[in-house]
C-alpha cells in the first residue's frame, strides 16, 4: 500500500515544497529501518564504513541539512542548481545514524524510549517555565 508520509499533515511544515514531490512510504518502525539499512549494506555496500568514517559522513550530512536550512529559512540565497531537498538530507542523516547504531550494537527503538524518559524526567517543567519561549514566534 502506498501512502504519503506523515509530514504532509503537519501545518506549516513542508507546505509548498514537500508537497511538490511524492514521498511514498509505508509505515516502518525504527527497528525495521535499522534492519533494512543493514540488509542494504550487506547487499550493496560490501561492509560498513568504519565508525570513524561514518562519523565524518554524519558530519557531512548534517552540514548538508544546514545548507538547506540556511538557504530556505535563513538569510542565504540559493545558487542556480541548488538541490534543497530537506527531507532527503534528513533521511541521509538518519541513514548514517542507523549505520552507526547497527555497527555498535545499539537498538535505536530502545534508546529512543530511554531518551524520552530521560527528557521527560529532566525537562518536564523546564520548557513550560521558560519565559523566553512564551509570546515569541
Ligand atoms: Mg546528503
């Protein structure tokens, strides 16, 4: 079954540019995504890059996200031929994160659950009490 990804329903996010393209995907858990990345690496990638190389690649991909953000939401203008596909760049970041998780034995589903618990415990009032966040858009 084909359907559009969740972000089409997010008001203010992606309107006008994400809607230009069809991002077709099914539902996929983080675990399934990790398994698909692993299968892809084994089929097409020969082996994982070293952790240090993937750390460099992650930095590169985060930089590509920053380039899109700077041009789309920041003050920098686009160059002719710029490909400003934020969704694709974020997916590149996720891909490398999953590579690093796979090669270091990390279950990102479990890690994200623990992270939610940590943030909720630590920050449950922090942002609500932050006056800087109120009445600013
Ligand atoms: Mg990229």
